[in-house]
């Protein structure tokens, strides 16, 4: 598990270091299109893993939560989707976005190891 935490720390640091200059220069702005439907973070995660059965998808979400807790040295109760009435809006937004990032990394790692029969 310790090696997995180290792997995630390196991956997130790399992701942040690569995207931060793009954000500062204005290359990564939200689109203002009104035609797009807005999905919540949880809906995006579920859609990302929609090819899995619900039990496997739920396990992936639990894995993402445990990775975040180990990486940030948090308890499960500190996560806003576990205990929604305890946290400020900024903390919820930050943690939801981080959950989406970790989910995307997990998705890409599973996609590389998946085989087609």
C-alpha cells in the first residue's frame, strides 16, 4: 500500500506541475457553452467507469477514497461525500475535484492493464 501511495503522490505532483502553467496562461478555461449538460463530479466518475458492473464500480470508488485518505492522511469521515454537513464549500469543491483527478488516473491505469478478448 505504501508503494501505491508513493505512486499516486508522484502522479498527482506531475499532473499539477504540468497543468499549472497552462492554467496561468489561460489555456485551460471553462467553456461558456450553454448547450452542454453539466454533470456532477459523482456522475462524471460513474460515467467514466460505466463499462463495469455496479459492484465493481462501487469498489473502484472505495479504492479512490482510500487512496485519497492515505495520500492526504485523512479519515473517511473527512471526505465531504461521506460526511456532507461537516465541511465548508471550498473544501468540498477541492476534494471533489481531487477525487475526479484520482479517478481519472485510476481509470487510465485500469485501461492500460485491461485486455481485449
